[in-house]
C-alpha cells in the first residue's frame, strides 16, 4: 500500500500515481485478453470449416436411398 503523506497535494499525487499504475496494468490485461479472443476466434473459424468439410464428406459417403431393416434380414427368416 502507499505511505501516508503529510500534505493533501502529496497525497493526491501519490493517489494519482497509484491510479495511473493500475490503469496501465488494466490496459495491458485488456490487450492480452483481446489477443486471446482474436486467436480463439481464428481457431473456432478453422474448426467450423473442418466440421463443415467432415459433414460434407459424411453426406457423400452415405448411400443416396435409405435401406429398410427388412432388407438386412437373412432369407431364412
């Protein structure tokens, strides 16, 4: 914590310095968080693109017409 100053002007100057220091740290933290959000948004965009591609490949790999379970029953039933 800050030390107690004798005059109101010195106290105000100390308080101003403390607030400026806290503001500088808060701005740095905000910049760091913004960069994290930007990086994570890029990762999300890439994962969504990959998911769309996988979904498309899955749709292409599935047969066009759905088969009935009766078609899978062996002839001796």
